């Protein structure tokens, strides 16, 4: 269903924040206090796509819930993917508060226990030969470190990544990223950043039709063979924005292609690591191990900006170069939050929970597909869920937005990816009852949009 978008449609990464439907939502639902805050926000911040103007103002958060400044609560099925353990998880909050009271910052050149413990834990969780770690205060920065390390390790500066991908908003990250909204009118990007078509099962550009022949993976092999000097292939293991789940053979072929042509495989799991897909690392679904994996977002326990590069042990080759060198590189508070988050994931068996509740969600989504002509496809892995809307065979972008605003007004927040995919990523601590309540809201929203009663 991913047809070319009309000119000027920048809906790739998220929903459009200047649309007429947004204005309607504001007029109907936002009142004095919120409007004043949004106006102050618009006054003081530099405006940018996808985040200005904001659509509401939050006052507090707890578990799966956001509370806005007018006291309304919504279930947060977006949360920028930081909230695997929910907001203000008591174990995470206690660890952060304890760290704040003792060591709120560790200057560079000093190590600290939380940082060493977290790196040790991540190295132990990651399969061999992964095992060396570097932290950064954000996923984009960790991607940048991976790109530098790949250059140093291979002596090659070229990269191969995928159209429609997102790896962060800095100049190096948008150079390998594949979304027009970030790349256009930015002037020259990094040289040597080749792109290949993404694996979008269901909308295959290689005419694989109903049976996937993994032609897009073979195309990666083809490009690596043609170019000969690509240093790294960078892919989101599963594209989060619209939940594109490659078939099992995809990564077997990509891994073999990288090995054959001497390119390192870097997997970006910034939004989908730590249980979102039902596994600690999403690549575990595919039976391969990358040369580097980049983690972020939920690593900071919905408190702190934390990201990590976990690389093959033998890639510890850059002792005389700066890969990261970030002021908050080994944040004692961030590392304490991350360690506590990993403990919560283990103690509360959130991987299993993600799998079980994911299966329950898929059932509900298949039911939605049976009852709603607007639902063209449903897909999910763990608690990363996508509902694709189409009308007359074309992406139903306007309807997706209508469904989103209807849900928002009835207590459920999520994001629309690629213009027509309702992307749902609830906290893994959600209860089955809360999950059911969310699907009831969605069901009603789809009915309202289909009957025009919205
Ligand atoms: C796949 C992916 N990679 C990288 C990033 C960048 O992470 P950050 O915003 O923490 O810099 C994001 C953020 O949304 C992402 O989704």
C-alpha cells in the first residue's frame, strides 16, 4: 500500500501537525490553560516539522497513562518508544533517586559503578561475538559512533542503508536515513551513502507477490557486489514507524552478503530493543548476529536519554580516536535508570508478557480487519503493532488521521506511520484489561470514521 505520496505530503515518520483535522481537534478539545501553554511553546521554540505545533500539554505520567494539563488521561501507545516498563516505574524511580542523592554526574576520565555494571549487563545479554559497549545520550549519537567505528574497522567510508528508514535527525543520520521530510532542502549530505529499497512485506517493490522471494535482500547483495567498497550496511531490524517485519530469510541473505563483501552489519534497534518485539534484541527473531547493534529510547527507563552501541569484541580498535566523546557519555543517573529497567524486564518477565499480549492483540486486530473495510492489513511482533488503513486500494491517509484524533479524544494516544498505518506500541506492563479497553476505543473509532459519524 506504500504508493508514492502526493507532492508536499511529508507524512512519512509521523502524523502531520498542521492539518485541518489537527485544527478541528484543537478547537473541539483544547481549552484556556492548554491553549495558553501551546501558544507559549510556539512563541519560544524554533518551529520544526513533526513536532511543532504540539497537540496538547502533559502535566504528569504514570504506568501506561499520560495526564494532560486539563486533567484528562490517555493511554500512551506511542511514548516515543521509551516506555517499555511504563512511566515512573517504582523500581526505576527508586534507582534514579538514589543515584541523584549520591552521584548525579561522573566527569569524563572517571568511571562509575552504574556505568560499568550496565555495560557488563548489556555485554552479557548480547550474544557472542557482541560484547564491547559505548554509551551515548541519544540514539542518533550512537548511530554516529557506529558509522565512525565501521569506517575505522573497514577503511571504507561508503554505507548502504534503506529508503524510508529513520536513524536519527543529525546530518550523518539523515544521510543514511531514507525519509524525504528529513533530507530535503538540507544541502549536501554525507558522501557515499547508498540506499536500497526497504523490505516492506505486503507492498513489495520486487513483485514477489503473495510469496516472498526476498528479492530485496538479494538486491543488497547485488549493490555490495557492484560497489565493492561499502563499509557498512545499516538497517532497522524491524522498521518501527509502520511495523515492517522482514521474513526470516531476509537477514540470512543480508548477513551472508555482508560477509561475502566485507561490509559490517549494523542493526538499529533504538525504538524496538528490550522486549518491544518479545525478545531482548529484535535480531534474535532471525537467528543472526550483527557486527554492531544500536540500542536507545527505552534503555533510559522513560526517565533519562540513554543509548548504547554494542559491538563485536574484536572491533575494539579505536583507542586513539574519538568515537563518541559525549559529555554525558557515562551518565551515572542514566545508567542507574537503565540497569533498573533491565531488572524490571527480567523480574516482571516482560519478554514473555510482550509475546503473550502481542498474540492477544493480533487476535483483536484480525477481528478489526474482519469487521472494518478500512483495515487493509494488520501485523505485529510482540507489542509492536501496526494497523494499515486503505480505501479502494489506496492508502487511507485522511481516515487514519481521523481515527487517530477520535481515539485521542476517547483516551488513547498513538502515532500514524507512513501516513496510513496506526502504529501501536503500548508499555509492556499494560494489563490485558487495559489492552482490551484500547481495542474497544479503536473499534469504535473505525466505525465512526467508516459511517462518517465522527
Ligand atoms: C530507528 C531509530 N533510530 C534512531 C533514532 C534516533 O534516536 P534519538 O531520537 O534518541 O536520537 C530513532 C528515533 O526515533 C529511531 O526510531
